[in-house]
C-alpha cells in the first residue's frame, strides 16, 4: 500500500463539484491506461475528498449524485480514467520517457520500410521522432498515440504498419465509455441497433490488438464482442 505522503492527487470536477483521491502515481497511470490494479495498493485511504490537502471529505450525497453509485472502486476508476493525475515534474518526465521508449520499441518491432520490407532500427525511429518534433503524451496510452505518430513519421521515413480489420459489438450501457477509445482509429462502418448496442468496424495496427481488446474488456466488464474481419 502506498503511504499518504508518497501519494499524489487524482481529481475530477462533476456538476460543479470537485472530487479528489490520493493514489499511487505508478498504479494510477496503469489504471488510466486500462490495466488491472490492486486497489489496496493503489489507495492509501478509501476516501473521496472535496479538498484532499485540507483533509475535507466530499459529501456522500454529492458523490452518489455525480457518479450514480456508492461503489468506491467504480468511483476511483472513473476519477483516474476521466480526470487529472497531478504528477510532480520529475514523475511526469519519468512517465514521458518510459512512454517514448515503449512507443519507439513498438514501432521498431511492428513497422517496416515498405520499399525494403525490413524493419527500421530503434535509433532511426528515435531520430525521426525528434526530427519531426513529435510530442508524446505520458497520460495517453500507446494504443491511442501510435497511429498518429506513424502518420507523422511518414513525412520523414518510408514506413507502414500492418493493420487488422476489427468488428466489435458494444452493449448500449457501455457505449459512452468505449466509443471514445474506438473513434481514435480508422472507422470503416458504424451502426446503432434498435436496443442501443453499437456495431463498429475499424482498422488498427496489428501490434495494438491485444491492448485494445484488454481496454475494451475493462471498460465493458468483459461484455464486448470482438471479431477480426
């Protein structure tokens, strides 16, 4: 379990009210990117604050009104995934560097030079990212950033990623959460059914397949239906 003095603040504002929690910065970033975490290690205290620095707890009625639930884990997950994590400058630098290395490694392993059919070495990808002045966001997942980064690299390198054509069915109750993830990719077809379920076909780099499936399963509690077309 993270100690209170080692935790950082995650916060969100809803209905004009502030909701804050204290979290382990590393586990909070993992949860924000769709990974499962141990909440007993994530949180030093199971408390929702109005002002965590002042130790002022948020009113229970306002919590229920804003999040439509009393489930503390659901509320914490919502605050972290949709809100802001207040990292120190050093923490932000560390997360950004780790994300940069992760993205460089992925592109080097999954992208090729279409002219030679050979992969680009990591140092070439790294130099091209610097030359193109590409910003890498430590708060966004690699899944979300890689397609745009590869598009930007095409101005400097002959590069392409193998793509997979997906079809997913999202239950109506989870559409609001999942659609933001899917719309970051190349949508081919989108259709709402009479019961509110959403059918979507889209393309994404093959190497991002498992990360996306994991994220969608997390957002829909395993109720998403995924097929490769």
